[in-house]
C-alpha cells in the first residue's frame, strides 16, 4: 500500500493491544443472563462504554453498582492477560508523545490491563470517563488528536472492530484494521487490514520527535 506519513498512532486497547475480549464478553454475557436479557444483543453493543450499556439495557439500575459487579466477574481471569503479538515491539518503536490509546473502558481497568500485560502506559489515554459516548462516536479519537497536539488526518488509528473503525474514520484518521477479534470482511471500512500488529511493527520508522513514516503492508 505504500507509505503513510504519520505524526502519531492511536490504538484501541482491548482486542488490539491486549487480549481481553474473551473474558470481557463472558462477564457481560453473564450479566445479561442474570437480568433475563439476550446476551447476543448486549454483546452486539459491547463497543459502547459500560455506563451506556447499562443505561440502554437496564435503565433502572445503578450504573456504578452494575459496573462493580461486572468488574468482579472479570477480575479472576485478568492474571492470564497477555499482549497481542507485535504490540510490545510496536510500542517500543514509538516516541512517548507520538502515541495514544482510545478505549471505551474505564481508566483504572485500562491501566491495570496494560500493567498486567507488561505494556507501557501512554501519556494520552482517552477512557470512558473522558467522553460522553463510546464508539462508534468519533469524539474519543478527536480528543486524542487534540491532546497529542496533531491534526486527526495526520494520525494512524488501529482498531479491531467495525464500531471502532467507524469512530476513527469519522474523526478523519487513516485507519488500519487488525483481525484479532473480527474477520477481514467485517473490517472492510478500514483503509487497510492486517493480520497482526507484528505485520506493522517492522514497518514503523521513528525519529526522536515523531513517526516519520509507517509503511502499511500489502
């Protein structure tokens, strides 16, 4: 595909950098079953923030209390959390001020998951506390670009879900889909699709101040 000259790379977290989706989905499916809801309907909206999900499917519930219950379901499995192949190598190539994370997760578990997977925490982390709406709303990606101090169109975004891709495209970023959790046909709205971050890590070249170019594999 050739060179894409980027000033920053913006990552989704769950499903892109860390392999968390199996136990996140299991926790929400269990919550849905306990409330007599259709787990498939809840999981289809898993890209939303936790508060949005609870307001949508259990509007009479206390979001803070429900989120605590769901977190308790997840915590026994978090010790086995690992980064996806290529994540550590890719982040090691990037200047501290030239990458960010945009996640629908809350800040505390996001930082905990990074630490458990032995990945660095970014200077710019956009979490559920920072935006009123989760993906596919583009506000999280726009806020990341603002805090990085670069125009959105100079950012490369990496996503694993159709909703995340819609959010990053809506923000005006060049978007790469990675097939960690969805097949390539589901990610067709991305500008490019790769099988692994390892396919991208070897193509990213950096300087002390910014990313000079990221070559997207064909």
